[in-house]
């Protein structure tokens, strides 16, 4: 019975670690989304708009 209890304790620890890792991965993904600017096309369009603005000054 002791071995079975140890096994269940290990499974519980691994499940906890897995959940923690999944939460951290999700947080990382959210952080990346916060800093994501856009596609290359979007960035180029934004730069073109900025250049036009400064040319007209």
C-alpha cells in the first residue's frame, strides 16, 4: 500500500507542476501579445505614414 500511496503522491506533484507550467506558458503568451506590434505590412504602413507626416512639415 505504501508504494501505491507514493505513486499517487508523485502523480499529484506532477499534475501540479504541469498546471503551473501551463499557467506560466499562458502568461508568457499574453506578455508576447502585449508587445506584439503587428505584421511586417502593418509596420511598413505605419512607417510610411510617419514619413509622410514629417515630409509635410
